[in-house]
C-alpha cells in the first residue's frame, strides 16, 4: 500500500466562510519576529556565526569565530528597530504577534516588558534561531520542550502559538504532540486556518507567509526599496479585500523583522500601508491567537472517514459497490498511491475510474453486464442494489404505465441483442422523457461507440454514488 502524505487539495472549492468579527472582509495579521540574541553565534555555544537574513550580501557562516558585523546588525534590531516598530504599532492601536525565540527573549527583558504592556501576543519561535532540519527527533523534541520552559520562565506565561521557521519534517508533528499550542504556523499552504490530526490531537494550523515578508529585503529575488514591499502588501490586500467583498473572506499574514523593516528607509512604506488599511471600516487586525480562538469557536474540527487511511477490508466494504457488483475495482484503487486528495468524492472517483479505465475490455464488459436493465424484471422483483433502486426511483422509473413498461422492455431487449450489454445511463442527469430519447438515439450506434458511451455512463453513476458518501 502506497500513501502520499502531502495535502494537495486543502479546502479545494469548498472554501469556508471565515465569519470574521463584525463582518470583516479580510483579517490582516502582523507578525514581528524577535530573533536578536537567539541567532547562531559562538557566544551561544554554536559552531559558527549567523549568515541568514541580514543586510550583508552573500553572508557566510564563520566557523568558530564571532562575526562582528553580523552581530551588530542583529543588535540594531533589538536596540533600535524593535522600538521603532513598537511606536508604529502602538500608535496605530494594532496588536501584533511576536514570534519570540526563547533565548532571544531571555536576553531582552525590556523589550519583553514592552511587548506585554502593549498587549501583544508572544508566541514561541523556538529555543534558538537555528536550523532544525538535521536534528534527530529526540533532540528536536527536547529543544521544543526547553523552548516552552524558558519562554514561560521569561514571559511569565506559556506560549500558545508556535512557529519554528527553520523547521524539520518532524517539527509540526512534534509541536502538536506537546498538546501545548492553540495553533502552529510552520506552513505556508493556505489563506485560511485549517485542522490537522495527529493521533488523538486535533491541531489548528494558521499558515504563515514568506512572500508578504520583509525577509525579502535580505534575499534574492527581493525588495530593493521600502516602496517595493509596500506596493506588494497593498496589491495583496486589495486582492484579498475584493475576495472578501465577493463573499469569501481570507487572512493576510505579514512577516516583519526588527533588524530589517525596522530601518528608517524601509519602515516608511509599512507605515503608509498601515494608514491605508486603517481607512477601511471592515478590516480586522487581530493577533494570531485571536484568529485561533475565533476559528476554534466558529469552525471546530469534525473528524470524518478518510478513504486513504482505511484498511483494505474497510475500503472494499465501503466502496466495493460504487461500480455495480465490481469490488475488484475498489481493491485495485486501494493499491494505488492514495492521499488526502483522494478523501473527497471527486478524488476517490478518479482513483476508482483509473482502475476501471485500464482494465482489459472483458473486465469492463463484466462491469457493464453487472448493471440491471432499466425498469426491468429485477426492478419489478425488488432485486436491485439499494443504489440502483434509489437511482431508478429518482427518475420515476418505478412509476411507469403499462405502456411505458412494455416500451422499456422492448428497447432493453433490442439494445442487449445488438450490443451485448444493458443500456446504461446516469439517470440522475435525466428524467423519464430524456431517458427514453437517449434510448432511441443510442440504440443505433455501432458497438464500439456504444461501449465507450456505456463506460462513461458507468463512471458518471459512480461519481453520483460517491457524492452521497463523501464531501
């Protein structure tokens, strides 16, 4: 059994109504990453200096040495940039979420006090601002636990949100397994929060951003001037606001860093953007924790059956009748590479149809001949499958006049004699009159044409049946 763990569908076309407070058309959420004092530095016991997200082009780590210039750039974020941003956001009465590296917070008590006095949320940004990708699972689990412990000690309360940034493939699962966090943000895959299941834990995910993010002042391709950043933010906001006006409110995350946008030449454009969004009455500027609390209340998680996670026995029992009396199709589909994208009606239909389409002609013929005649003897005797009974009744084929029944019987006989399989049609697409018209039209087709059409109708019937069972 092959399973593909990545979720390539998400909400798909079934985007939920966010129902933001007071009918807001978009939730604009500002994150301020506080990493200064938690970055790679030999003073912190690291093997080399930091090389990431600074104003030094092409910076490289210096093994075993302090990088004085790099350190001073990070220090600017703590000494000047933070306070400039603090004045901006408190002046605009917009609360922000701090992604606080625990060791950095421990080295910045005055900044922590300012965050708390402003009523800002302080989420955990890990123990140190270092890569997790090569950490053994046990080491990373211990680092997460120590980040929670130190954060609680320094801030005075436990973090309720988590974002690592430089994460491993295990990070989200390990953070969820702590049971500590109202939300985790180590994803970039949606414009709305969503739920993930980890064992018995239903974990809310609030995706973050690397594009509406001032980190692109330090990456290529990136922002050159503050106006580059501000223009991008405005375009993103305008698009999301228009979607909200059309009835599909979304969330806009904006990522900031004290040492980057905290510079005078960059922050001016951010201020203009803030002034712009404050000119709207129907925009909500919450913390991420406020979004998490709203989502958990408005869109609580509901567990449902997921075909990609079923045992073979359960899968075949549940879906073996989707193609009439042809459980072998479900057996073949269970052996395919299934994943979250196949946990919907259309997704699973594609998997089942692949098995049917690639089967030998005699196997597909067996599926066709497994279908009953329309309004035939089996229907009269009450011996159809429950699905076929419901489908035929829905088209009024259980309420035929004697003349109509005789006509169907004659047409069924002529059709089978000519083509070698019953006349098959997805009756949910039709009424009694259009079924009769299709009968008259199709009976004159050659066998190959009609075989292909009958196979298409079988797939359409299967699609309807799956939509009765799955989203």
